[in-house]
C-alpha cells in the first residue's frame, strides 16, 4: 500500500511538471516563494516520503504529509508576522506481528514569529506534537512541546537556509517511553531558467533519548509554474543516509511532492 501511495504521489508530481506548459512561466522569485518556509502567503503542500530500504531490518515505510500554512499579523501587541504550519501525516509502518499498519500519525503544529525580513530572514517559535496516531506503531503516544527556528537567504540564483526543530515529551501514555528529538533540515535550492531548479533538502534526525540518528543527503529537481495568482511547484528528490546509528532508520528515501502557494 505504501509503495502504491508513494508511486502515486510521485506520478502526480511528475505529471504536473510535464503538463505545466499550459500554464504561465514562473520566475526564480516565484520558485523561491513556493520553496521558502518563511514566505508570507497561504499555501498547501502535499508531500510524500517513501523509504523502500531501512538499515538493519526488512520492510519499508511511507509518510504522506498534508501541510497547510497560514500567515497572520502583525496583530495586537505582537509586532511581527506569524506563520502557522500544520503537518498531518498519513503513515505506514511495519507491524511487529507481521504486515503493515497505515493510518493517521502524530499531528505537528508550529507558530513561527518572523523576526527579520532583511537579507537573511529569521523566524523562531513554539511547536507542539499531539498523540493523534491511530496505531501505536504510527506515533509516540506522547504530547511533545519544543521550539522551531528557521533562517533563509533568498536571491534570484538560490534559496539557502535551514529549519531546526527540538521537542520533548511532557504528557501522554505512561507506558510509552519518554521522547526527545532534534531535526535539522539544511536546504539548498539552485534556480534554473523557466522555473526549474535543483534541490537538496534532507532532514537530519536525532533521537536524543535513545542515541539513534540518520543524516540523509538528497539531490533532485523540480519546476514551479503559475496559474492565475497561484504558484504550483512539483518536485522529486531521492535521498541517501550518509551516516546513521541504530537499526530501522531510513537508508534510501524518495521524497516527492506538489506545493501550492496562493496569491493575495
């Protein structure tokens, strides 16, 4: 099921790219807006991480992510804009008793305060992860809280930056273990003519509670185009973990998606 879903998401993304000729050409600025997590425009992203190969164990995993983003403000005493982002995962994991479990994972929310809009944009804010998983294999069973920080440098030639998130469990099912994790996503996107671009956006993931980690490096491409005031952005990016510790962490991942950024 995960394989079919991943291939379906990739096919949708690729089909969208090759049918984009019917739409207006996108500029490098349009591509940057669509790829920038600090862009002050509402968006909806459909992204899929399919992992056909895990270190030390057989099986595969899949995470289909639904990601709406809503900018707010500045309002009231808060003198800077905010960016709310939700991540709703539909996940597939091996079942310890055999087969696979597919269902809703743990929903993550963060609220980024955009502190700087100069040459380097900087945003910081709180995050929370809710234990919404429909099966124990799909989530932690814990409420988690923490911080997110983003830095972005955008030019006509590239979009460079990083998104860092730290979180620690503070409530939830007492029989489930305490959680503490850190993720760092350095991203490098190099713009080409016609809305095309080359990308590398692997998420380095560290389980601080158990000492496991994996560091993927990706190389892929995508294309942005416009229809009216909406920017569409389809991409695919194979990733390989160049360093890891622990069994069951991803070895090879195919990351594909379609981002939609809505104009004002």
